[in-house]
């Protein structure tokens, strides 16, 4: 796995250990995740000298070491329900590489997280911070409106990345229950970003919401995104939904943040507040209905192999990285980062 990060200004601190710490947060956690144990060692191949970006494209590389491709051949004939086997087979034909899920594997997010650590560093130079947590996991919901500070303090302290230790226990229970029943669960990751200046985003097609949505839908398993009140806004009155302006310590704020920090596709100075919905993991070990593509008839499939009963905890750092990448990119485009 790897990536090329172009456009990073010279002089940004790029410490391999920082990148590694972020990538390690994406690893499965004990009984809650897949037994696949990848080292995920991040190598910086180019673009960094003495822990500083040189201005040349940064090339990152992460080797796959703990591979077991033996279970994937079957999906050429009997595609997994909910996964991308059928669609990629039909798009690319017989030469397609289905091992590990091919280019539709969750592993595609490992280099994204490493790149996101560089983007975070770029954002740090202008005082922007990003933090995410698991707000909902299956039936367990965190109803509190958490602050970025709270999220930063708590979410990395428990394996499900919840913003509250009690709720974390309930979420762990929810995953264990699904696993026990040969099933899987999904959930919602909420991501906050503070310190954004007013005006980040490029009209018309590259709005802040548009770019973030496009990036989030690159993460495998994502089925929805909301900003602020999101779909709830449709049922609200204008008098309720409008965020009234106020001046606080000489700065423009709003009383509420139903807009999620975005007006007209541009950041409005309030915290960016987005929620990303993940579906339950497709690969479950229960018997399911599928089709035999050679015989063109109905059959069943029982998936073996090493899969996550819930990808949401691992996806939290991915959503943070994806957000940081979009924000850093739009800050460069809008000359907010020199
Ligand atoms: C970190 C991460 C790990 C994932 N692990 C698995 C997995 O073990 N098994 C699985 O079926 N899907 C897994 N997925 C999701 C699939 O890659 C995804 O559902 C599939 O490519 C189909 O794409 P779609 O769900 O976006 O339509 C993972 C996703 C992420 C972000």
C-alpha cells in the first residue's frame, strides 16, 4: 500500500513516529477486530529530509505482511453479499485481483491515515485541530454534544474510540454480541474540526461539504454523511434552524451550530461538525444467500477468513485523516496555508 502526497509546502514537520502512531490507531483491537495482524510499518520513501518536508512529493509505503489470500478465490464464482466482488469482477473481468478485497479492501485506508498525519501537521501551523469519535455503534448511541477537547481526551483511551468510558463498555458489548451471533454491526463517526478561519471551501463544485463528502465516500463501508443538523434540518422551522450570530471576545460566533460550521459551502468560523454513517461489515460468517456465477443459479455462501465484526472503531482515525486531508487541501487552495 502507498500514496503520493503532492503540494505539501517545504518545512512542514513530518516525523515518521507521528505517522506510525496514527496508523497504529487503525489496527484491529484484540477480540473486537479481525485476527489479521498487520505490522503496518510506515516507510517514508521520498519528500522528507531530517523530519521536514522538502517541497517535493512525499511518497509513503506500507507493506502487507500478514496476507492469506487462499479464501478469496471462491468469491470469483460466488460473490459476497454486501462486498464489491461482483461489481469489480464485472468491471475489470477475469484478471481482477480479489485478494484481500483488492482495491476495495479496508486496507486502502492505511496510507490515507499516514497521509492524514502530514495534513494534520499542515493544519497545526494555522491552529486547526481535528478529532473524531464513535457516536453510535449499532443500537448504542452517545446523546451528548461533545467538545473537541473532550473527544481528544477520551476517544483514544478505549478500543471503540467512544467519548465516554461507560458508553465505551456498552459499545464493546454490542460488538461482542454481534460477533457471538456470527454477525456484524455498523455505526456513526462524528468528526469535529476547530480553528478554521472563515471562508475555507471553493465554490461552486468544490464546496467544503462537497469535497468532504467525496472524500468520505472513498472510505469503504460509508453510506452517509451529515453536517450539523443534517437530515433533521428538513423537519425544522427556519426560526429554529437558523444559527443566530453573536460577537464574543471580538470574534463572530453563532449561538447554535445547526449548519455544522458551513454556510454557502464555506467554513463560517464555528466548529466543523460532521457525522459519517458506516454500514455493518459485509463479510459475516453466517450462511447467506448468493449466486454461482458459473452456473448462473442460486446458492449459499458461508464466509471464512479474517474479518472485523465492526469496522467503526478502526474507521475513527480514518475519518479524522480524511477530514484533515480535505481541510489542508482547501486551506492551500484558499491561501490560508502559505
Ligand atoms: C478500516 C476498514 C476495515 C474494513 N474491514 C472489512 C472486513 O474485514 N470485511 C469486510 O467485509 N469489509 C470490510 N471493510 C469494508 C469493505 O471494504 C467495504 O464494505 C466494501 O469494499 C464494499 O464497499 P462499500 O461498502 O463502500 O459499498 C472495511 C472498511 C474499513 C474502512
